[in-house]
């Protein structure tokens, strides 16, 4: 008998499974077994698994026909021989000390469940999941802790195998959020839950261009599966509340769950992805949101409205056609693009989480555009220069994509939000990172230009000369009225920079494939190499410090501090 069983379901993940298995094999903790359930893979996943099994007896593989992740995990539970078990997905990875930290906490406290920290890795950045962090910092966790409503993934948890088997816990065959159902079933049985303040899991959020399909990823089937899981999670959460709370406290306990259902799934998961939907889901989203809304306070509802101002949810849910008729942002695509790049650019536009936009594309580019975009109701064709596009734009804000760059999921939302919140700004400029096809990295000259102080964010300096790009700037349309664009884009940008109020944003990022030296080569007045190097190292050091601080101070902590100071 080993101390920990690592259960990994596998289905057609040949590009990623090696990284997960290698991260398990490289653990500082050695007394584990890896129970790998190959769920009918048709690619090379099985061969890669076999390599690990042949070279390391701790790795065992079991084959079954394709029956889904629930069946594969349940088979892993039956086959496991460890004192504790963890459930990992095959396309992520774990830090070297994850099993050691989690097992020490589990064994020292004879825990039924241990909760560690979960982080998301996306485009070279790290996002700490606040609710997992809040749970992990506690030595003893109450099963009624409301942070479970925001941390129901199985991957950053460790369970006693005895506890699972004695309570006959199983992964239910649901198409969406089955982790949440298992977690709340477990909370109804657990008597000893402990936190482990260590990063237990790295969730890899891959960009749209690495997904099987860049569009058409949302359907009623997925939504219905999610709603089925919502019903089961609510059933288990209500059972927990009925057992442990007086009647008058139950609705208050459940309120954050309904907030998550609305904001986390209905709004962020589906409504913000309206342009990726294969059918109109607004009626179903609105119907379920109204049910959930009746279970929360007016204060909580107003908080949702405030955090999603760009959607104007107080006016109701719009269909795609209605969204297209009243865009907040106009994205103008001009310049020279081959078919691959125009497809990636448009894919980044339609996959980000800001749906209130229209696309205006130069007629000369139409031969390179896929039909899937041409058919969108917010897609328009234009002829003419920037002034023509400016006049024809329906949005309050406008961005000119005159060269290749891609939006990340929140970049446009962040830019539009900053302009909405500060009417004095004429435009915002967002930092870009370089993607070479495999890795993401800062562009030194751009990082040097994007500082953390108010002065470096809002004043034009010598380092600003390294940011002579249009494609990373969102303008207030009214601020550009009367501006005379020329054929020299760099001169235009410099004139705009020196005549209009702006802010450079380090929060969020856009992605480009430009050479590392491109920003310097464009500068009309090139900053010295030493000043670029000094500012780059200073800003990157500050960035690392900010990331380290987030490991200990959460967004919730900051909100509490602001509230005490009387700030919104």
C-alpha cells in the first residue's frame, strides 16, 4: 500500500499528457502510485503512458472504452491502493512539492479532505484562484465555508480513500461541473477538513488557437449540462445547510452560491461568450438568471451589475443581433494580413470576454476571411481610410488593428472599462507580449515604457517612443474627431500621444509576433539602451513583487481594505 494514489483520466491528449506525467514523476514525495485510466484514446496518448509505465513501476495504466471522465475517475477510485487520493486532469501539471505538502497536512491531521491553492497559467501569466487561497490558509475548515462556492474543482484537493469508500462517493456522470457535485457531496460527509497553504495545482488555460475549434464552442447541450450540475450542487448545499444551520441562516449561507451561478456561469461563462454560441441561448440564460436572482439580496444583485457595467444587465440580456446594433467598441481591421493571421486575429476578437463590439474590415481583406465571421451580425465591410472608418463606426470607442496583434480574453474588457471609469482619458494603451509559436515573453522596450507609477503611466517620455503602435490603443471616438490621419502611422501616434490624455496599462496583455527589436526601430527619437535596460529590469522586478504579494493578499482582502477606507 502506498501513501497517495494519483488518479488521471486520459482521452486524446497526446500533446500534453507527457508534461503531467513528468510533473508527477518529478515530485519530491516518492511514495505514490499513478493510476492512469485510458478512456479509449485514439491518438498516441496510450503509447506515451506506456513509456512511463515501463520505466517506473509506480505508473499503472488501465484501458477502457470511451465512457467519459466520470467513469474513468470512478474506475481510478476502485483501483486505487493509496491512503489518500488526488484527481488530476491530463493536460495540466503540478509543482514539484505539491504531493509532499498536501500529504504532510493530510497525515498530520488525519484529514478527510485537504484543500491546497490552485493557480491558472495563461499566456505567461499566473492567476491565483482567490477562493482556493482563502481555504488553504485555514488549518481547520468549516464545511460551511462559503469559499467552497468558488473553489469546487477536485484538482487542488486531496481525499482520504477510506473516507471516499466509506461514504460511497462517486463522480456523477454529468457533462459539466461534476467536480462541484462531488465536492459538495463530500462536504456533507466530511468531519475533518484542513487547509494546506501551498500551490497544489497548475491549471493551464490555453489560448483559443490551441483549442479544437476557435468558434462554435457553446451550445444548449453544454448549458443544459451545466444547469443539471447546478441543480445537484444546490441540492447538496441545501442538505448541508439544513443539517448544520438554523432555518433563518440558510438563505444567507446559500446567497454566494447563487451569485456564482449568475456571474460565474450565466454571465461570464455563457453570455460573454455569445459570439461563440452555435444557437441563441439568451432566453434560457435570462430565465435561469431570474430564478437565481430571486434568491439573492438587492445589494448582491447591484454588485453583479456594477462588476459587469459594460453589459448593462439592468436592461436585460441582449441577443447577438441586439448586441450588434448597439456596440460599445468598434474594431477596425486594415493593413496586410495573410489568411492564417487574419483568422487568428478575428479568432482572438470573437473569443474574448467583451461581447459588445462590432468588426469593420477593409474590403481588400475579404478574400482571406472565413465564412464563419462574415455571417456574424456584428461584422461589416468598409472601403476607405481611417477617417472613413471613424465616421462609420457605431461604437463609443474605437481601435485600429492595422497590423497583427491578438486580444486575450480580458484585454478589451479592461481597456473599455478604464475608459468608462475615467471620462478624462482620450485613450488607453495596453502592453503587448511576444509569442514565438511556443513561448510568451515580455518585449523589453515595451515593458520599459509601461511603468507602475502614475507619472510613467500617464506622461509622454523618451521611453514612450518605444510604443509607436496603433493596434494596442483603444480611443474614445469623440477624442479623434477632427484629427487628420496621415500616411505616416508613427508620426500620427506620436502626435496623438503628445496631444491627448492617456494611460498605459500593465494589467492585461495583448499578444504579438513582432521581433524583439521592433519597438526601438520605430522610435523617432530612440531612448538610450541603458535607460531601456534599467526601466525594463525595474518594471519586471515590480511585476514579480506584485505577483508575490498576490500569493498572500487576495482581491477579497483589498476590497475589505477599500471598504474600511470608504473607497468603492
